[in-house]
């Protein structure tokens, strides 16, 4: 195993983070008892990989059959296959620990290191969670769209705003409305041939779901950028771009998700630019006299 220094991680740790990212992405619609088992897996995979179902059940506060059901719920035939997969992914890598929870007396250096760690973990998990076929389908929808409407609430609004600017630079007619009532009207006015990109880390924000449902009911194609599969938003969407990611301390949760989501936006825009160079040239000419474009 290659061990790196500083903020870089070993190849084994990277594989593990990618795998755990994919597990977290598939754990959005678990029963409460099963979620306890998966939460333990995400926090301490070494324990789960070296313990019996009974030991895992005791620590998670559930019954042994629940451990087996949880393994099946995230795509394995049972607990044994889950343990085999942990061993395979783990290799000889040391298991990483989740980012620490920052306290009031934390040094600025600690805050910086924790922020860097949250970002690195989120981006690593992204490569294990995102589906290339879903990205390809999303690019096709946007490329053929009459117009694109981007929406996000709270912290997700900044990602939606970035999507608007970035897609415009790729020649895509894109709009965004932050006011909920105005956004709802705009969503209801969408139709066949239109696309709405909805950003929500949880996939459960009520205002966001209302906008997504209105646009989908009007006939628009819905692209969701979110953290997990099987959430209400992911289930409603025509295409779900799931970034995964480890559960993070409250101070870093939004930052980690935002970075991964922005990379998804960048990927979509880059793919669009490569597929339609003439459209990109038109967009470049449209902004040639504007400040700060170069």
C-alpha cells in the first residue's frame, strides 16, 4: 500500500472512501433499525468487517436479524457477503476516522484541516457514488432542452445559482428563481422539452419537493442532484445524480455536499461543451463584452 503524507490519502483509504460513499448513497430509504446498522458501518467499518452479526447488533442496539436485513437492503445477499466486500475493499489500508467535531476552543489550524478533510472525503465519495450512465442521460436531456430551470433551497440555492451561470456559459438557456411562490409559478409553466435541475442534499426538503413535483407534473424532465438514492426527490426524478458522501459533523455537512455537487455541475458543463462546440462558441461570443469573463 502506498502511504501519502500531508492531506493526501493512501490508495487503500481512497478505495474505502469511495466504497463507503456508494453505501451511503444507497441508504436513503432504510427502516430506522436498519439505518442504525448502516450508520455503524459508515462510522466504524473495521468493527463491522471483523465482528459477528450478534456483535454488530449489540453495538447498534438492534437484533441480529436486523443486521442481515440491513446488509440486504444496501445490496448484499447477507451479512457474510458484506464482510467479504469490506475485506476486499479494505486491502491493507488503515480505516480512516470521521472528521472530528470542532469545539469552541479549536485552533484555526484544526478548523482548516477539518475543512480540507471534509472536502477531500466528499469528493472521493463522489467517484464511488455517481453513476456515469446517469450523467450521460442528464447531459442528453440538457443538450436537447428548450430551457433549463435550476432550483435549490437554503445551502443548495448556491449550487443552483452556480448551475445557472455555468450552463449559460455553455450556451444553455437557464433560469433560476429563489422566491418560492415565483418559482412555483415558473415550475408550473414548464412543459415537454423543458428540464428542471433540483439540488437538495437531503432529498427531503418540503419546498424543494413541491417545486420538483410541480415541474414534473407539468411535463418537464427532472434532474436531481442529491446525496442519496431512494429519497423522495431521487424517486421522483427522471435522472438522479447522487454524490454520496460520509455523514459529517454539523459544521462541515453543507460544505462537503456543496463541493461534490459543484463538481457534478462542472462535469455536466464540460461534457456539454465537448459535445457541442458551436453552441459553446455562441455562448462565448454572447459574453465577450462582459466584465470578468476572461
